[in-house]
C-alpha cells in the first residue's frame, strides 16, 4: 500500500534497502505469527513469518522504487496487518499517471515474483503444511506474494486496487476518493458475505473492517466541511483561513497542507501546519511538513525551529530527515547537525 507524508513509525528493526529507509515493527511479526499459529510446527511458523515479512517488504519496495522514480524520497514501514510506503507529494506524483504507477507497482512485484516461482516449480496457490521445508517455504512465498497481491487489487479503499480505481475515476481528488469508496462499499460487502460463506471467518472480518472504512468515507462526504469545499474548489488561501477560524479537523488540515505543498503554495502549506499545531493537532507530521515548506521558501531559521518542534512531538526518523530533498536548503544551517543526528 502506498500513502503520502512521512510515517510516524517508532521502534522496531530499522535499516536501509536500496536507499529506502525501512522500519519493521514487532506488531507485524506478532500478527503473522498469530495467523500461522494453526500450522502447529514451530519450524513452519518461523518460515511463515520470515517469508511473509520478506514478501510484504518486496511488495512495498515496488511502491517505493516507483515513488523514487517519480522524484520523491519514500520510506517503508511494516506494522500491523502489512506495510505502507509513504512519500511527500509533488506535482508529478499528484498526476493520475504516476499515482497509478506507484499504486500498482507493489502488487505487480508480488504477482511477477509469484508467477516466476510457480514457473520454476513452486506449488500454487495455497500453503502446503507438512511438506518438506523447501516446498513449504515456496508455497508460502507464492501464497503471500501472488495470492495476497491479487486480493490487494480488489477495488476497496485503502487497498491498492481501491487507490488505483480512485486514480482512474473522473472528478477532483476528493470526488474520486468518494466514488471509489462507493464502489469499495459494494464490493467489500459482497466479498465479506462470500468469505463468510466460504468459512474464511478471519478474512471476512478483515474485509468487513475495510468496508466500514469505505462507508465512513462515503458518509463523511455527504456533509463536507466548509474547509473541504474550499480546498476542493482550489481556494487554498480561504481553506487556510477557515482552519484558522476553527473549522475542520486534523484530517482536513492534513489534506489542505498536502494540496498546498503539491501546488507549490509553500507559504500556505507552512501556515496550515502551524495553525494545526496551534489548534492542538499534535501530530509531528504537521510540523515536519511546515519545516519543509519554510525551507523551500528560504526561511531557514523558521524551518529549523519548526523541525525542532517536529522532533519534540515525536518525529524520530533521522534517515528520512537526512534524505528528504525538501530539507536540502537546511543542510548548511547551524542547527542541522543536531537535527540530523550527525
């Protein structure tokens, strides 16, 4: 799954793969172990977890390399039910073409690798408990890489298939998300019923939760805030003023800040982030994004102070910070060594 903005992943195993910062949290290990517990054999459970994490990481690497090709600095976080690739939007990635490429790159990697494994003799398309270790490992790889990637293409938000659908539908970005949510609600409801009838209760619960997310997007769109309507209309300055007047919540503020940054309206993007912080929306992403915007404007003292605020609020991914091209103007600032952890 791909997303926008730097992640707030904390803790876990951290490393860099092909130049992309990666965080693997304990939660993804525990959840995979829980899903594989029914295998019974400790060796098979370990193989299931290790290969599952590897397959998910390769999937996210597809998103990340496509995002980097579009000129962004992506990062990967594996946690909970899977992974997410985050990156800062640019006018290029906001376009339908690159948005679609980035969204489909992850499933494409999984499907291609899974098909290659099948062509080389791996069993398809279910896990083979009790088989020799090598055969079992290959069956897990095909199942997670190929089968999960195909399911991830279901047109249900926030799955990659839902995001791809949103890129293809007509309308503004918000309208496309709502229209994709309508499709996701219908498809998700049908998939939930089918999973229950097939006896896949756990899968049915997961799909039901995803379906509820689509219902919420659809429902919330029926009563858009003034700020959302202004942002949809392209009046980012008025949307900023509405936020300053107390309208809209953190999700709306994040969307307005994202759109302003992608449009090159760095002053508005920076101010929206500071307004969000003043209103008590304490996520460090607001401060981090404002710092990037101030840096792009050449207001380096203000950018450094805002970046310090992001660190105080919990932003601790120094790899992302050092690699982010939007912070490059800060590299010669006296505060940079302390902020970059160098």
